[in-house]
C-alpha cells in the first residue's frame, strides 16, 4: 500500500485467529514503517482507500 508521504510502498499482512471466545488480530510487517515514521507509544496510523480503491496509510501522532 502507498504511504501518504508519496515515497514509500508498504506490504503489511493482516492476520487473525481464534482466542478462547474472541479473536486475536495482528498487523504484521510494520517494523520498518514504525521506524521510518518514528512512531511511539500512543501514536496511531490509519489505513484507508482512495476513490480508485488504492490503500493508503496516514499517521496520527499522540492521539489518545
């Protein structure tokens, strides 16, 4: 998916599995993304589609 910085393209992997009476959700392959954008605890990133159905990533720093 394309990063909103216009430079990077990321390949995340979304996985889930049953965990007792619920599911565990994990987004894998995010380490380089976190390091590149210097994300810290309390920061978020959002995945969204544009009008052409391409997935983009945007950042929200320090949002609680």
